DNA sequence: CGGCATTGACAT
DNA sequence: ATGTCAATGCCG
C-alpha cells in the first residue's frame, strides 16, 4: 500500500515539474489520495482466497449446457442466438413415422430466457429462411420430436436456395446412409469464417449479417459431421472401422458441386469452431466416408423431379395432373419418370403407415 | 424434401 | 388498430 502511494506522489511530482494546472491540480490530487487511502482501509477481506473475493457477488455465468430433446440434442449459442451444434442419430425407424411437419410450428425454445432467444419476427422478411440443423424429416418418429426440432434453438438463418437445395440434398444423403449403416451420427451447426477484405489490403475479417430486432447472426458457412457405424455389435475391437465425413458448406446458393469439394478433416473443423467432436472415437481407426461410400448427392435435376412427383401425389384433379406434368416437361423432366417416382412415393407412404398404424 | 405468404378467426 | 395462430396454397 505504501508503494502505490509513492507511485502516485511521483506522478504528482512530474505533473508539478511540467507545470500543469498548478493550484487546482494540487488540490484535486490531494483529495484523491485521501479518498484512496480511506477506500483501501475499508476493504478488509484481503486475507480471503481470491476465488472468494472476486466472485463475492457471483461468478460470470454463460449458460452453456446442452439440452437433449425427444430425438436431438442442442448446445445453444446465446450470443448469436443459434445453435453451436445440433446432434442426432439417424436410424431407419426414426426417419419413418406418422409425425407431420404441418402440425409443428417454429417457436422460441421455452427453456431459453427471452432476452437471449431469437424470435420468428427476426427471420420473417429478413431475406433468410429458418434452416433446421437437425432436420424435421429425421424427426418423423413421433410428433413431439417433430415439434422439438422446430424450436428456434435448432434453427439458423439460411439462404433459401441453399436450404431447399444443396443442404436439403445433403440431408437426404444422410438419410440414405441410414439404410446402409446400422446407425448414422450427425452433428450440424453454423460457422462464421474469416474472409479477405477486398478494400483493406486483403486483411482477413469475420463478417456476418445480423437480422431482426434480436440481431440473430447469419452464419457464413454450415458444417456437418457424419459418422456412420458399420456394425453395432458389442465388441468394438472386432468391428470394422466406422466411416467419417466432415463437410463445411457455404451458406449461399449452390448447384451440382461435388460434396467432396466441401470435405475437410475433423481436426480442421474443430479449429474453425472451437468445438471437439466424438472425443471417444479412435481416430486412428476410422475410414473416409467418401472412400467407403461415393458421397454422391442427388443432382438438382433429380431433386426437381422428386418435387414434381410430390406435387403429382397431391394433385386433386386430372386437369391439375396434366398441368403439373406439362410444367415438369418444360423443366426438362421425363413425363414417365415423374409418374413412376410419384407412384413409388405413394407405395412408400402406404408401407410406413401400415407398419406404424393400427 | 425444404420453405414462405395469405387468409380468416380470435384475442388484446 | 395490432398481434397470434392454424389452415391453406404457393414456390424452389
């Protein structure tokens, strides 16, 4: 305490020598010293451990614990108002079922304090869509899972075209994997990656838009970690290695880019987002998903055909069917292919309702 | 499959 | 007047 006073006196001395504010300055510094002395003498708990002293009025709290819902788990980012990650395990049973998307609505997660939560108003007319991280289509097993997936803790602002296009096809790819592997573990989330500034000498900046009154962050990229189990038998040593695929996809309109062009390593992703994934996984014993599998997404044209076949299934009149088929043909689709796929979808629908119904 | 906008009923 | 909700139709 003596040394601090000396320091102040020394500073005062320099001030006087410099001739700054002679009279009034002297008085001000004198009063300040007097005040400091009395404050120091009034702080009596200097003998307590620092832990007790600095957090006397409570420790800074970031409510960073994940929450598990009916069929997915989320760690929420209270700063950006989107998930940090959303995790699920896809199985054939989980992705077929009676739950309907139309019965669920996007809504704030009731477990998040309002001032930390995004709202639908932030998204509407923002120019960005509400993109599921754990997809709604993976939550068809029961309606509560479907409802949970619509909590805004599972949603990020996503480019419309990307959401219904490339990312949609990537999600379909994951569901297809679930038909080939006993279990597919998928973790998805947003990224805010630096990019070189054109008007500032190529220096790198992290730049992202925020939308709505809640200032919800629009990620520059989205990631997906896909871990496909080849065997779920009890003895891990005898199992073939699981397949791992990690992808970082820009949050913008995309076409028929190769999925492998967005592939990266798990370690690289981890350094990008500061999160460790699958800590119990033996990384020396995993195979590249894009080697064991083709990592081929449905093409944009194939998705278009898929969409038209869905519309065909909902058509209410012969006349409407004709209109849809005409329009599909203008888009470069084969009439018979659309009809055939529509029929196949109806068949699937009957099968799933038969296995889950009555 | 992925979304949005409009509408009408109802409450504030 | 203004906001919420669910049903419906629309588009990519």
